[in-house]
């Protein structure tokens, strides 16, 4: 049984949980999330 997990949905879930736990982190979480998505898209990581 193979489990194929892509990186973007995992990052989205982690960012969402962090925002729910600590709403004051919203700016930092969004900034880090956007940078991570950019790096993933540039280098084609999955």
C-alpha cells in the first residue's frame, strides 16, 4: 500500500492549525506559507 502525500496540502493544514491555536501568529504563518509555496513551485518539490 503506497500513500502519496503532496506537500502543499500538508502545509495548508499545518498553517490552519497554527492560526487556530494562536491567532496572533497570522501574519507570520501566512508569510512563511507563501514563501514555502513559492520555493516548492520554483524547485518542483512534491
